[in-house]
């Protein structure tokens, strides 16, 4: 008769939880001396592990680890110079374009009501300013994330 022995997982299951073990596993252990011996070894090992005292440090582990970590230094990003430089460059480009195309501006808006020109200009400035501030807020947020590391 060819008998297939139980796997280690099945033996460990029987050693840890014998009442809830499958019937075929229990029957095999009852008949097979080798598997029964392995289950007894597992039970001895589990009992020995449970009897060992819980490991404990004689010092505060979290405090020792925290001492080794670098302290993050809050850094204030000095990007005000960059911001003002970009503003002055943008104003310079706009002023240059207005000076270069000054003769065409009057003919371009001839026949258009003055209030419509003001509304278009105010709308365009508002949209550009909103996009600029949103982009700047995103930039500052990303810089704060990078400063933490």
C-alpha cells in the first residue's frame, strides 16, 4: 500500500488546532507513526516558543531611533527676487510691444466702442492674473514639499 504523507502545512495545522483539523488528516496521523512524531515535534516547538519570555529592551527604542534621524531645518525659500524679476521682464515686454505697435493700436480699435475695449482688457488681465497666481501657488506648494526632504 502506497501512503502519501502529510505536508508540513497540514502537520502544523494539526499541531496548532487539532479539534478543527480535517478528518482525513486526523485519520492519517492516527495510522502513520512518522507523521504523528512530526506533529509531536511541532507541538513541542510551539510550547517552547510560548514559554520564552517576551523580548524587551532596557532602553527606549523609539527615542534612540529619533536621535539618529536628522532634524528637518525649516527653510524659507527666497524666491521674491525671481518673482519681481519675472514681473519686470513681463512689463518690459508688454511696454516694448506697445511702443513698437503703437501706430497699429489706434487703427485696430477704430470703430469699436470704448467700453468694449475696457471690458476686453479687464477680462484678459483678470484671466492672466488668475492663471499666474494659481501657477505660483502650485510652485510654492511643490517647493514646500521639496524643503521637507
